C-alpha cells in the first residue's frame, strides 16, 4: 500500500472487526507516529532522490505505477515489481502474514 493513512485505516478496520484496537494488538501509535504515516503518500516517493523498489504482493495493485509516475523524472528511479503472494504484515486466521519468498528474492536481486 502506497498511502500511510490508508494502511493504518486498513489495520484499524481489521482490528475493529474483531472488537479490538491497534493498541490491543500491540501497536500503540503516538500522534507524532500517526502524522508520519499520514505523510506517506505517492507524492512522497516522487520527491525522494534515491532509487526505489516497490514490491507489490496483492492482487488489488491496479494504479500503483500510475501513482508513482511523478517519481520517474530526472535521475530518480522507481521500479515497481509484482510478485504473487499474500499481503505481508497483515494478521489473518493463522497469525501474522509473512513476506512472500518471491518478494524477498526480488528485493535481494534488486539490491545486487
């Protein structure tokens, strides 16, 4: 997910569906931490001066590259890779999700 606010919303929605809060799940966020998440937007990626790899593991990834187009100008590089796998960092029926092996391999290859 490219948007920090939307990511927190997804985590909160998931916790609330079980009658819990993020704090109940061990994620206590200060107002400053929430502000940091709010600052993560597709526009942020365009302002970074380092090469960026965005690994997308969810099927609902439509529009990721379009959202990152402003970051593809000049000497900045944004690579978007799609790998099959479950959503990492989300808790499900069997506990926290793991980062798919294909994603780890792609990250390692990209880093060289």
